[in-house]
C-alpha cells in the first residue's frame, strides 16, 4: 500500500541555474493545489543536515519566477558524502515529517539523493537543473537555454570588437565534461571554430582552419572553446600557440565564466521548470520514487535515477559538420 503523502520537501543543490526559482515555485504551488504541505531546505544537503528549512505556501513564491539563482540557496556539502552525514540528514527529514524529497540539481545532487533513499528509505525525485545540459534522460535541463542566450549576447558584442580591430578571439564557455553550450552557441554566433571535450580535433586542424579563413578574406574570427576541451592545456596556452604559429593573428582571450549562470531565465526555461516540477509532485502523489523527470521530444517522461546517473547524453555530431560548412 502506497504511503500517504502529507509533506514534501524541496531543495536546490550544486551549481545554480537560471530557472531554479521557477522550479521551486512550481513545486510549492503544485503542493498547494493538491493540499500538500511543502517545506524548502536552504543550501541543499547542508541545510538538511543543519535542519535549516522554511515552510512554503503559494504566496511564499510570488514574484520569483523571473529571478535567476535560487532563493533557497545552494552549497557543496562534503559532510553529506559521509555515512554519518546522511544519517543526520535522514533523522532531520523524519523529524520534519518529510514524506518525499524533490531534488533540483545535477548528477551530484541525484547521486546524493539516491544514496539517501537506499540507506534510509526516503523517497526522492530528481528535477534536472544545470546549465551544462549534461544529464541523461532529458533533452534539456533547466538553465541551459538561458546560458546559451547569455553566451550569444556576449559573443555578439565580442564580434563587434573583433571586426573593428581585425582580431582573433578565443571565447571560453562553461562545459568541463560536455560541449553542449559551446557547440550550440558556436553555431548560433557564427563562430569559425568550435572546440569541445567530446571531439579532439587537434591543433593542426585548428591552424589549418584559421589559415583557410584568412586566405578566404576574413579579417576577424571567433573560436568558441569549451572549458573541458582537450587540445590545449587551457585557452590561454591555446591562444599563445596560435600566435606563435600564425603571427599575423592578433589573438585575444575572453573567459565568460560564471556570467553564464546568472540572469533572468528565458521563457523556455521558465516553462520547462514549471512543466517538470508539476509532474514531479504528481508522480510523488502517485507513489513513484527514485526517478528523474525530463523532457524527451517535448514530452515529459520519467527516468530511473540510477539510469540517469549511469547514462551519458550525446551531442549532435551533425552540428560539427554544419559548423564546418557555414564557416567557409
């Protein structure tokens, strides 16, 4: 017999992503709609260990849908990685009478939640919130679309300077293990080259491409580099290598960094967060647990957390071919 759900906890963990507030809002208002109590834990697993939470109702989340970041805050929590830390967290969840926990975050968040569920029989449900879009079981993660548009806006401005001064710009974007941001923003911004972790294109190919661009009459170029790209130790050494071998290029580096995590979420991310979190609450009320909600071909679908953690999302390699064709 499925246990009756009276109170749901919600938390955000890991790196913040635009749309997390919209996600919290959707959880809270779905709970209100179904007459379920909702509490929000501050600073992710750290807040659970500290017993730091707040009661949330429909009015608690007014005017948050358009704000970036997360009003519940986020934090890394080394203590939760220990068995003792998880025991403390479980005791606090039971003391707070939490019947199920909704986790908004990435793979590290899901891994911690799954351990909590297996060790202490606390139902958890994951909602993918990360700008990297690197979660298996969903086409899009909350925050990814906003990050893409942030990168596009920045690269468009850099392009103005590159064109004015006949310069080559290397623009590093986030993506330590996945090249989704680099690949899509590169095509969207008209970059001449795109370097991603999934494809080691090699230094010779980069030099040949830049030389070909110069001979074709281009006076400025943009190279989008994912921070996890493997053809150079880092983007600065990559730029120096190009300057040494193609001295006629005035190469500059821009690292966009954490600007990609901030800002008001796009409409796409607000709608995605709303859809995923309404479904998350409904799945919990249906007795489901230890799953992640995602979107596949614009349909909300559930994926086992273990499968989401073991799987690896694949980039669309055809986009690399398209980039080569369009960069002539």
